[in-house]
C-alpha cells in the first residue's frame, strides 16, 4: 500500500513540475509586437473612432491627447512633381512665393489689438520697420519663447492626465513645454513672470478653459513670415489670457481673449484657430520633432522702404515677379 501511495505522490509531483516548466518557458518567450489594437485598428493616441466623435478620458472629459497640426487646404498638384529620372519633388508651400508681401494696412487682418493711443503710436513706429511679418527686433530672433497666445496650437503634442495637461511645442521657436494644472489649484501668490506664464484650467462642459497669467513682457503677441497681424506686437507684464480649447471629432478650435489693462483699451479676442488631429501612429509620421534655435546675425536684415518691389526666385507662376 505504501509503495502505491509513494508512486501516486511521485506522479503528481512530476505533473506539477512539468506544468511549472511549461509556464516558465512560455513566460520567457518575447511577445510579438502589437501593431493593432483588439479592435483591429492601429494604436492611436487620442484618435476619434469615426472622425466625428471626440474620445473621452475615464473621468468623462474630451481627450485632447495626440499630435495637432494645421489642416491641409485643398489639393495642389504643384506640391508633387515627378522629374524625368523618376524622382519626386515635394514642396511644402507652393503658394508662398505667389502671394504679395503684406507691408501696409491694405492687407492686414482687421482684428488687431485695441491699443491705447499712446501705445498705438509706438506700435505703428515698430510696424514700419517690419517686412512681411519679419523684423530683426522680434524677440523670436533672439530665440526667446513665443509666449501666449503667439505659440499657437499647430505643431503641438498634448499629453492629458487627470490633474494636469502637458503641451509639447515643436517650434516655439524651439522645443519647449507648458503645463496646464487642472487639479483645482490657484495661481501662486508670489508668481514670477515667465515667457509661457502660469496656466490653470477647468472644464466647462466639453471645453477646457485655461487661465494664463504671469507672462513676461519680453514676447510679442504675433509676427513671423507672412503674418497678417501687423500691429499685434507689444504687451505689458500685466497681460492676462483666457483660452478655450474645444475638440469636435478629429478637429479642435482654439479661442483666446487677451487682456492688458496697461496697453489695451479693451480685451482683444483673437480670431479662432482650428487644427486637426495627426492620426494613428502607424499610418502617420506626424509628431513633434526636436528643434533647436540659433541666434543668427540679425544685421543682414534690410529695413523695408518705399522702393521695395516683390520678387520671386523660386517656383513662380506670376512671371512679372
């Protein structure tokens, strides 16, 4: 009887040992790369399931996560050209040289900041030295961060959490970040000014409302090559911005109201900006890239004059330029 019981126990232990060995071997096998989710779709940070419905986080708010960029406007066959040897030329902005530079009030954005008379005179004096949005006096030329709202919403990656939201800027004018706190905290009482300020946010329905203060007066309100806001330049360190981020499907609308009791006669409500989601990671290479900024020799900039005439040197359709 004893031998039979011993053989039974030995058999049980052999089975247990075999099972443990099998489990160990399975655990040591590397998992196959997961190219798709359980639904069969490529993984995508913050993607809409149908392009029309905004995804939501576990706490029920719209998920703003992912890469956001400017929408591509229309089909332009000049963007893709195949040469005789089979190579393809891709031009990011074929219309850049076909437009006329904006150097007077005839082509500016009508929505300009409402400066008080004493500051408007200073702004107009500076605007007279700007050529098509570019100026050697622009703080961006010294690699200073763009500030709010100039940093914009195109070319950004949003990482959303339950108590804070991180915005990663690709080129503002270099790679930098900004944190929006959504945990209910107030602005610090002893806040020092900074280029991107201090941001706290809360949800009003499906819109993220962000209060930004503590902004340095070393930034401009707008500017850059091709900018149509000729007089959106200076602001004081009392600048206060209220942002509204609203996602609808794969699109997002950015609105902002800028207050400056020192320089403005009333709040400046900027023209709403719209961006689109970058899409699934496996079907799109969109994403923030590392950028650096180098302060170049600014003395090569030529101040505009009345004798200036536009001239196109590359891929022009208007032969008169």
